[in-house]
C-alpha cells in the first residue's frame, strides 16, 4: 500500500495550500492510500539557526524520517512572487542529500490567486526534484483563482477542480505503489 506524505508548502496561517492539502488527503483515503500531512508551520524554529545545517533539531529529524519513510510525496504549493514559498525551499535544503528524494515518486498541485494556478511554482519545483532524481508524476493540477474554488470553511465548491484532484490522487497512488519497497 502506498504511503503518501502530503506537504503543504507554506507556513502562512490559514493557507489555501493547507485547505487544498486536506481535500487531497480525503481523495487519497478514497483511493486506498495511507497519508500523513506535513505543513511548513510544523518546522521547528531551531531549524532557522545556522547550526541546524550541521546538527538537526530532534523535531526536524522526525520530519526527515517522515520524508524518508513515505512511498511518495505530494507537494501542494502556492505561488508567491512568481515562485514557490521560500520556506519550502529551505525545507528542501535541510533534508538529507541525496537520499531524501532519490528515486522517490513526487506529485505536484499548484494553487494561486492569479490566473496561472502556480504553474511557475510547480515547474520550478519539478526542476529541483528532477535534479534530485525523484520520479515526477506527470499529471499536475493547477488551481487558478483559488479563492473562487474554495468555500469559506475550506471545502471545495468547484466540482471540476475537485474531480481533477481526485483523479490525480488515484493516479499517483498507483504510480507511487510501483516504487514501494
């Protein structure tokens, strides 16, 4: 069975990426995958001290192990200033190299207030994960004008977007299972 770590790629409070992550988590459950959710708000404050490059705080070691033990990773990223959030890049930089992403299946969903749905963010992340030898799932989902597809309570109000997310979760579950050890 695939074990998917869903990563909400921002530490912004009440982030749309986290709302989308929770919706996707429900789709994975229906697809038969085990999931856990990681928000960038969970990063320990000590990780931002220079010494963390040498000695990881215990909480970061726990997060690192979640990445290493997952069958696959599903990154949900917003677009900030034409790219993905800096905290997500820092998180990636703090993970073990090369084993964190080596031959690891990874899927991407982008969301943005603008009309491109975080296309740039996802493409930039794909370059990083490809460089790190991850297996990139080709079915990406882009959610433009995210405020128009979510209800105030964080549920999905756009059936077409919801269906794309369900299809992506089902497809990635099967894709990641092919790489399970």
